[in-house]
């Protein structure tokens, strides 16, 4: 919840505008300002104070406790000109909130956090739990000092600045072997309960601290104990002694408990899936204790557990649900039939009789991890004192899953590039695109972004490259003009991509829409886009589609209408339309829609001159109802508007 506080009539007016825009996210605090700030600070995740920054600082100062738990605070001046991120820029989300407030109130966001100001991604903003010397590593990144990136595997991180260089593959230090180990032997108490219809995924409560003396976690993960004599929470692994400190700072990406030097930070990817089985009535302490013990003995960090997985019949088992809440992760469930089809090393008759599958823990973990999952810890049972075991668990590591964002850049104007597209460009560590499109948005990229660009006619090569980079674990943006799914890069890329990568589509303003906005409202009723390029589509197919649109009286926008080597297709297509429409039918011709050198003119089917058209042009031909009105091309919606009670 966002608390809103104001002191004057002008501040109250802006406050009420924000409250109206965000009714479900905000709460207005009235009364004396000091008391209102104190109540909001205690009750809300974020605050927006419509006060002077000096006054806000004085009111907040006595309330501050720790930046990992204090709410984010944005301060808006009396005139509503600026939204200042004052407190908790990263941990409290104030930087993002300032941008949102600025957009809603037409104010300028003021963000002074060093990483944001320099375009370097803050490691504490990646949504990954972390441990270690975050401040020191961030300072080194900002100062241009050498920083080494060491990772067990490649994860789709945003671009890091050039002074962050990759270490040796698999270069995360390995701690000494722990005593004991995994004991997958013995019977499993996998399950016993009647199936109950429940949602497949249940969201759990925030994660509680689980990692030891080096722990310094993001806001959702409270700070752990520090110092050589600190006592870790029960069942929590304590990292091995760091040993000799390496020179310089290092960023580690690992799900293992690793030794950290004084200038190291470790990011915890959500790479682990814990499969859990439990007999009816198994307690939270037994299930949670088993999970923690197994992770400790395997040298794995609980902060990298992404979810618990089990059989549908256990979706509401209190011990499993409670353990997930303690870990702060969701529970994912699968039908018994699905789990029975998973090949596991340790099947058992007990769960087969109870819930219809020979494995719950191993099978559920492998199913949730997906293709390439690695079984790190086979099924292991709990060890309660003086009674039979009632829980089992297994741990699987997911294969790294890269991310491919297929981004539409719009027709060319910067203000028609969507905010979502900009966010994806800044998130990607690898950018793949046509060289002229890369030039359009190069200034939007973060420092350190790797750019792979090529010329015209190499679309399939770019698609294969982008998918390959995503399969290697990177965060990739593949760009195209207009909407990337319309005569652009989405089709060849998705034809190459399998389910081993995450694919995100970012819509863009198409050339047809940009041209239509310039012409008036030519697409007010049914319309179709047809490319006249026969480089990939036989002309016979194109002609059949044009004839169908002509006979159906549909507005047509022609893409790729004419080039030096293809000069007869547009006249032929226009002639086909003329068989079903009069010569007075309006035709709009728009070149470089939305760009500074753009041109447009309105003509008719009888008067259009194809020689004025090139590959940078779209041609829109109206239907039999399209009219020119006040110099604009308008196609009626085709509805007869009637007032209430007209019949």
C-alpha cells in the first residue's frame, strides 16, 4: 500500500489526483502531518509526501531503521513539478515509484541513485536474493575498477559495464566437502490423502532468512546474522571460511553455499526445485526441517529454491504448505498420472498405493524443473525422533533458461517506441537486429550491451543467432520495425525457438497503424494487410489473397508495394481491386510514416501513380464505403447508432 500525505491545499489537490488514479494502491492519511507520516511509515510499503524535501527529511529522520526494511519515499513539490525519489530508491522501490508518479501527475522524476544515473543496473534490483558486500561491489562497478563475474552457469542477467569481466567457466569457488551427505536409501513416506481440487500453484508468504554469516539479502529477504560468532538460524548452512581474499571485487552467481571474500557478492538464481512428499498430518517442522537439512548437507543455498513441487493430492497438506511459506516460495502440483510417467531412480510402492504414482518427491521435482533438469539429491526421508518418517524430499537443479524478447520498435519516431520496448532493450545483455534499426535505438542501451547487427536480407540468420544466444542463457532482445510480429522478426525467431527458452513478445505500432493515423480513419471497419513481395511468397498466392479482399470489400493496406526489381506487382494488385471498386475509391499513400522526412497524400484508385511508391511506403485502399471527408480518409464503422428507446 502507498501512503499519501499532504499539508496544503495544493498538495491535497495533487494527492487526490494520485488517489483517484490509483484507488486500489493508495491510502490517504489525514490529520497533523507529523502523525500522518508516522502512521503511514509504520503501515505502508511506500509513501508519497506532497511536502518540501527538507520538511520530509526532518519528519522521516527519527523513523529510519534499516534500508532493507524502511519503506520507499517519494517527495512531490507543491507545484507538482518534480517527483523526487527521497528514500529507498532500490530496496523500497522509490525510483520506480517516482517514475510512475511523474507519469501520472506530469511531473519530472528526480532519481539520484548512482547506478540509475549512470545506466548501470543495480545488482540489488534484479529480483534475485543476494549475500555479501553489495555496496563495495557496486562502488567498484561505478568507479570502473576491475570486477570479476564468476558463475556456475549462465543466467539471463542484464548487461554489466565493461569493467565487469567474466572469470573462468564454472569459476565459483567450491567450499570444502561437508561431513555426512545425502542418504537416499530407505523407504519413503511419500503421501497418503484423498485428492482434492485445488489451484495448481499456491503463493506463499515472504521468504525468511536462511543463509549464514555472510548474508545480506534484498528487501524481501531480511538481513542475516553477521560476524565470526554469529549464530545462524536453525538448520542453516554456514559458508566455509573465505580463505585468502582474491584481489578486486567479484560477482558470483551460484546456488551453492560458497566462500565469500571481503569484496564479493553472490546472486542466488531460482535454480533449485525441491520435490516434497508427505503423509497425512506431517508437521511443518518435519517437512521444513527435512528440506533445510537436505540443502545444508548438499551445500546448496535455500535462497535459490524457486518452488516446492508435489502431487495434486497434497496441494493443501498443511506441512507442505507451511514449509513453502517458511521458504517464501510457491507450491506447484501435478496430477498423479503425470508424475507416474516421469522416470525416477527410486520408485516406491507406498506412494503408488496412496496417491497413484510410484514417486512424488523425485518425480515432482523433475517435472517442475523441465527439460535438462539435474537430480542433485535423490529422494531422502525425514528422521524424526521416536516415530516413523512422514516426509520425503528431492532436489533438482533447473537448466539455465535464457530469455528472448522480440521487440517491435514502431514506425520510426522515438515517441512511438513503447515504454515496454525501452524496458526490454535496457534489460537485454545481447541485442540482435538490422543495422539501421540498431542505430535508431543505440542510445537506449545500457553500457556493456553486446550488439550483434547485420544488413538487409539476413533475417533468418538474425533469428537463429538470437535464439542461440538465448539458449546459451543470455537475456536477448531481437528487434524489428513496427510490430515485430507483422512482416518482421517474430515469425522466423519463434520458428527456431523451442520451450527451452523464455520468449516474450513486445508489441509495437505497425506501419499500417501509423499511416492510418496520418490519413485519418481508413481502418474504421474490417481491414487486411497484404505484402506484395514475392521473394518468399509466390505471386499466385498473393494474387489469390488480393482477389479475396477485393471480392469481400475489405480495406487493404499493401506492405512492400514496389521496388526497383519489382515494379509490376502494385499496378496488378490495384487493377484487381478496381474490378470490384470504383475509380473514385480513396487511396492513401504514406512514406516513412511518423519520421521527420515522412510524406503522405490522398488520391483515388483511378489516379494513383505507382511510380511514386517505394519500399518505405504503405498504400491503403479503401472499401466501397470509404470517403474523403475534409481532406481525410474515413471508413465508416458500419454500425447504425440508435438512442435508447428508439425502437
